[in-house]
């Protein structure tokens, strides 16, 4: 699916989605380190940090009470509950960057992506990262060793549902080999940014 996203000279909202275990966070991190003119939208969550995660870098970790207070104030562009934890994208950061013509990178799930698309239909560039197969995804989740067997089963069931949304995205990337997937992601972002500047 393609929309007319190339004719705006102001900032774009790049949205990367994928089922858990497909490498979207790794791909987004590599993209940000590559020096593209992208502001990284850091999501807020009520879950605890995983080993190696840093506050204010990977996520803004907050209490459930604080998160719900912000929901009441309308502070999120989108928010969802997954596996008992809340995740949200603060609106203020997105608006501030778009106002000055900067593009933003979001790493959100499919429900969040659809909300972003509704909020910014002419500025959104939606990119979906797919696993080579469900079998490979299951192996990757098992290797991660961060989920119980029941959580892993739920993630796989959710992955199958999320993949059905992929045809609503502007681009789809199969992450079989990380470097190949990253090369394709970089090509897409470069093209979209150039289209924006040349409009």
C-alpha cells in the first residue's frame, strides 16, 4: 500500500513495526547510529527494564499509576497494553519535531501504527519487519530466553495476527539476515527523506 507521502517538505513519521523477536529494535538502533536526520521517539512503559536496557534510552520506565495519569491528560499519541504492561508514544515529542520540520522514528506495534497513520495520514511512512517464517521466529524467541513458555506461546499467537496487518504498511522487509534487512531499511529511509527534501 502506498500513499502520497513523498510530496511534503516537512518532517515525516517513520513507523517500524514487527512481531517480538523480528529484530526491529536492533534495526532501529542501527539506523539511528547511521547518522540519518531522525529524532528517536522513546516510548513510555510500565514494564520493568530488561537486562542491559537504560532509562530514557530504551524506554521511559514509569509506574502504572503515572502512566494512567498521563492517559487522562491526553499525553499519548497512541498507547496499548501488551502482556499486562502499558506502552505509549508521548505526543509532545512528535509534535515538537514535526513543527520544526524534523522527521521522527517510532518503534511501535501494529495497533499503535494504525493510530499514528490516522493522526498523520500524509506524513506517515509505515515499515513492517517480517520473520522468514513462524518456525524461525519461534527459534529466535526461544534463544532470547526472556520469556516463559506460556509467554512465548502468546507472543507467537500474537505474531500471526500482527503479520496480517503487514499489507497495510508502505514497505515490508523480511529479516532473514540482519545486514540485508538493515540495508533495505536504510534504502527506504534514505529514499523517503530525499523525496521530502526534493518536494
